C-alpha cells in the first residue's frame, strides 16, 4: 500500500507528463475558467469546504474555521485523514469518491476546484502530513520535449504558458510551512485541514461573519454539530447545533440563542421513472428510497409558524440560492444541483419527482403535528399553497398540492382521528358537541339535507379554529 507521500509524487508525475505544451495549456486554462466561474459569491466556497468536512467526519463532530495571520483561511476537523482515493478525487475533474455513498453530500468532484479561484496556494494537512497546490512553485519545470525552452515557445505561439497547477499536488515538509500555520496546528496532531492563502482576506472574513446571522444554514449537515470560529486571535466563538428530545433543533451562537426548528425526516419510495436522468450520481441512480427533510421555525413563544416571505432557500444539505418558490417551511433533499450547488435543475425528472412529493409530505406532517396538543393550533399555518411561478418544478408542486389535499388525511376531528378534507365538517354552531345535540344527529341532518350527499366520516366534526366548535 502506497504512503501518502508516494501517492502525491505519483499523481504529480502523472499530471505533469504531457507530450505537448499546448495540451498542458489547454488543461490549465480550462481549470482556471472552471475555478473562477464556479461560485458567484465568497461564501459559497466556504460552504464547499464545510461540506467536505461533514462528509469526512463522524456524528457530532466539530469543525474549525479560522483566519490566521490576516492571511490564511483554515477549515479543519478531526475526522478521516486523506487517503489515495481522496487525493485523486481532489486532482480529478468530475470524479468523486462520494458518488455511491448515500451518507455523503458531495458527488460531482468539482467543488474543491472553487478554492483555486480564491487562492494560488492551498495547503492540505492530514494528521501530521502535508501537501499543497501552488501556482508559482519552482517544482514545475519545462520539459525539453515540448520545445527548446518556455520563452521560445511563448514567442513562437504568441501566448503565455501555464501549468495546470490545480491538479498537481506537491509533497510538503513541515519546515516549508509558515510559522503562523505551524503555531495554529500546535496541539492538533490529528487535525485534517484545508489552508488557503487568500487573495482577498476582507471579502472572505465578511462572508464568514454573515454565517452568524444565518446560522441555521448548517442545520441539515449530517455530522457536524459545532462550528468554532476565530479571526486572527486565540479567541474562539462557537456555533452549536443541538438536537433535542422532541426532534427539534436549537441553534446557539456564542451562548446566544439564534433560532429553533422542528424537523421531520420523510423517507419516500423512488419510482423507476424518477431516476431517468443521466446527470444523477450513481448513488441516486440506484436509490430505492430517498429522504426529504422538512423544517418549521419555532418562535420565542414556542409556537411553530410559516417562513413564507423570509427569503427561505431550498437546501441540498447546505443552502442553494433558490428562494423563488417561497414555501412556508424549509425543505432539504437530494436535489440535483448545478456544479456550484447554487441552483437546481428545473428540467430534471428527479427534481420534479421530489417537488411532487413535497405537498404530500407536508400534509402528512401537519396531520402528525395536529395530533399533538402543543402544535395543534398552529399546524395548519404550514399548509402548502400554490406557487405563482411557471416552471416544471412549480407545475409538479401545484398539481400535487391539489392531489394531496384530497388524498392525505390531515384534518383532526374531535375524536382525535385524522380525516381527509372531503370527510370533514366544521360545526360553527357547536350543536354537534356531546353536551348539546351530539355528533350522530347533526351528521344525519347533514346527510339528509345536502345534495349530493357528502361522503363525510362517521365522526366528521373537526376542531373549529375560530373557537366555537
């Protein structure tokens, strides 16, 4: 089995061994374009690094995000160290070690390339071993088989030569690392970290500080439960995501309450036709089930309420930039996203299937909440409404809003049973109460006097939210 050093050196040799200089330049320029275009704001590549940590961590893990020496961004954890497959995945394009693992969020093999748009020096720390990607490293040497020398080649071809440094890992000794990084690593012998020498420190620092204002963005991560931040000092602030006994999640930053959410995980069967999308990763192409996670916000008075109108984004374990559907709850799912994970494909049959299931799962959850006295009065505030947008996802959602409303029993009757809307009746008079005329006589009266005869339940009367019934 090859050591990490042997792996790094082999991949470096493989990825610099080209026959022609133009091949190298084509690869270098393609990578440069990909890295610069992958994300549209500085926060997205931080999400990418955090997601990579989450995929490498065990449950209830801690990730550290630090800016050191006004120069370096560090995102680290104490999870799985880098092995050959991980390094190869960093250096490949569109190939990921996570493609078949349902417990991993990443799968495209592109996300890490985003850091190269923010830096020309990236150091990887893996439990006391180091390698780096460096644009201007002296280890890149001109090969005489490409031409007499680099200067002559550039003059003949009228273009500047570049190496594809983004896929050429360089083995690094500890004494080659800056003192400020070594100091940060003291006492963290088991650290696994990505260290980025930033081109624009202020931009990235401001982006990271935004996370304290929207700390719930980490809520759907599978393994990370604590994020510790430090900015050019030894002082750390801490973001904690705590799962309570009732299944709700509290987000606390630096001992201050930020938000409280009630979550529902829905495991849904996947029909064969939903997987007919060539863009799906292998783990989804073979999936018999997938999950949709719903989240309702709990306010300071311990009531659940709608987040409609609050720029609520769709989540693919970390937030996308899609806020146009404006649902009353947060929705997290294995959406098929674009390369930057900022947007989801509206033409994807997989995404259309997920959108078609959201109203059904919402109504099922509302029914469960309605049976709990704590949430009964507010559960119906989460009802799915039609989306006033014209695209394939909204169409599927709207069609199934109507279907779900007739198919799913979610209305609680006075006997604590869930009914479909067609089976229920509201008695604003209170005559159906047991201490008045009663259920049976009022139900019989409805059946005799209304035409066509309604298909109401044996006990059709539901709690009147107006307060009379």
